[in-house]
C-alpha cells in the first residue's frame, strides 16, 4: 500500500517542506522512502495546495543616512578609475637640446574620409625624427556607436579594427609620446557602458592620460612650459579661431604658456604676449579631411595640420610653427 501522508497531517506539511527544499535527487529519495513514484510525489505536492510554506525571512537593514552616504562614497571610489583623472600633471624631459612638440589630434581612424597617406607619413616622421615629442589629442578613432547615427556607423570601418589600429600606432610612437587624451568620439564608448577604454589603454602602454582636458606642467631641461590642453571648448569664434584658446587662458589658467584646443578640425596658430610671457595659441587640424557630417552642417576648411612648438631647455624660449615639417627643419638647425 502506498504511503502517501494524510493531506491534512503534519507529515504532509513536512513532506512538502522537504520536497520544496530538496534537489531532484532528494525528491527521488523521498519517493523511495515513501514507496511512491516520482509522479505521485509531484501530484501530492500539487494537491496539498499550500504554496506559502515557512521560509527564513531576512529583513533589509535599515541603514541611516550617514551609512548610506558612506556606501555611496565607497562606490564612487570603486568606479573612480573610469571617471576621475588628474587635471594637472607634471612631465619632465631631461635634455640639453631643444625639443619639438607637435599638437596632433582628431585622427578619426576608421572614418571614410581620412587621408591615410598623410597619416602614415606623419606617424613615421614623428617616430624617426630626433627631438620630436608629440602630444596626442582626442578623437583618435571614429567610433560611431550610437543608434541615432546608424547610417554613419555603417560607413565606417569596424570599430574593433579602429581600436586595434589606434593601439598599434600608439605602440609605434610609445617612446616619443608625451601624453594621450580622449575625445568626444572616443568617449562615446564610456558613455554607453561606463568603461573608459582610453584610460585602460594608457595604463597598458604606461603613458600619461589626460582625458578631456588637463594643465600639463612640461619641464624641458631647466625651464617649465605650462600647457593647457582641451578637446572641446566654449568661447568659439568662426572668425577668430584662437579666440577660445586665449579666453580659456584669461578666464581659468592665466599661467598657461601654450593653449591647445582640438575638435573643430580647422588649424590655426598665434604667438602673442600675455601676462609678461611669450605665449602660443593652437587649434589643431585633422586627418578626416572629407567629413560628411561637417559638410552637412556647413563646416568647411578641414585639413591635415599638426601645429608644433619648439621649446628650449636652457632659456625661456617658445617658437611656434603651423607646419610640423617646418618645425623639424628649425629644430635640426638649433640643435
């Protein structure tokens, strides 16, 4: 005779507790002890109709506001690696000879309109020319990942390829690079998933990372040359391209000697006197010379240009050049 417990008994309730808490093997063992089939056990559990068997209830801790804030601060510290970077850094170059610092940005590797011939030529030039120490700005790769830009995304090279090429170029220039930065195109990945891939890339390559902007205290030999570097900026003027450089200097960083603003793809350089010092304002060019977005919105005049400053280690002297090759000729002469 089958040993099914009386449906109203304590034994029936205990059976259901063991059935609910047990594994499949436990259920087979219970059925074997009771002398019933597995299907009979399932049927009995269903017929018992008690679905709210006693469970151990764990009360959610009632944290006070101070404890809540402490835990929020701990979480901020946990994710700070992807969010917070120093906005002021010091880079020292031990040298007795002048150096040249090209300000290169907006490579947009992977965009359909990039001048790759000029890019390859310039990368090799920076790699092979003594005394060249590039400061690499934002938007190194095109990175159209937003759903709202799906059309442009279809026209670009695969993003995984873009990042691989960007990484390999940086490896090629690693011994020359002063620092790298992100840009709005690069940072779309961080905005989508929270991970700052460029920051991780800099960590792996062991190069300085400046994120969106930074004040760089560049010390060449015995002389400091404070550089303010920004990817996107306010104070823009279509008629006076270096206006936003000088406004950022006057408003926020009056001690800057070189102010670099990227993003708009139209290069310019101006050497001027401010705060009793010789200063240089720079707007960088781009390698994305055929840009559908720019033409769509009425922005014209993009061209390849890496404005460059020559800095002296034994006297306070800055000499600016719009053309990197011209700077290299001058550098060779003064060396």
